């Protein structure tokens, strides 16, 4: 059985485009991100060069995303003066849904729309929520799939400031 399984896995792995394997990894430069804001304005991650960035990949239907939102909003406000920029990355939803989510939790930051999910895949968001913490040099310090406690988020924020 093992003689059959390993060649099949190897063959399937060759079908995956190399670019699909270029996910955000700690210690590596953040993948390129060029999306539109929920209001239709262009946004690039490169425009935030020199800033500490926390990308929070979310969707309005995601239970853990809803649970984390109030804490992320408070931490965004707390660390803004120290140079933190939080960007919500809405996965596969409309600008209206993203804006309603931001308003529901009184979030002090904006959202960009990953309408086709490609950017999420580039950052390793195979589920939600996904958290990516990028230092001022554009290097990913922490990348985590799944819900984080407020303390875990704050620790990761302090590491990029």
C-alpha cells in the first residue's frame, strides 16, 4: 500500500503551482498584496512600508472572527500611536458586508476586499480567522490560523512594534 500512496502524493504535489506554495512564513518578506478597499480605492501592502502591520483576514459569517473583533479594535486603538496599522482583509464578501462588520464592532480601521480569495491563499488563509503580523521591514514575524486570545494578539503586536 505504501508503494502506491507515496507516488500518488508526489504526482499530485507536482500539479500544485509553485506560486501557490508561496505563503506567508515567519522570517520571510510578506507576499505582495494589491486589493481594493471596501469603498473601492486601490490598496497595496507596499504602501505601508516602514510601518508595523497587522493583517486580520475575516468574514462576517465567521464565528471566531466575530468573537475577536472587539479585542482587535481595542488593541488597534491602543497601539496606533506607537505605529501599528491594522488592516482587515475581508474574504469573499462584498464591500457592504465588510463595512457592516466594521460598523457592528465600531472598528477604527478599514477593510480591503479579497473577492476571489487569492490573496488569502497567498498568506496561508486556508480557514478563518487568519492573523499576519508584519514588522516595519516588511518581514512576517507571526502568522497564525485560527482564533487568538487578546493576550496572544497583543504579544504579537508588541513583537512588530
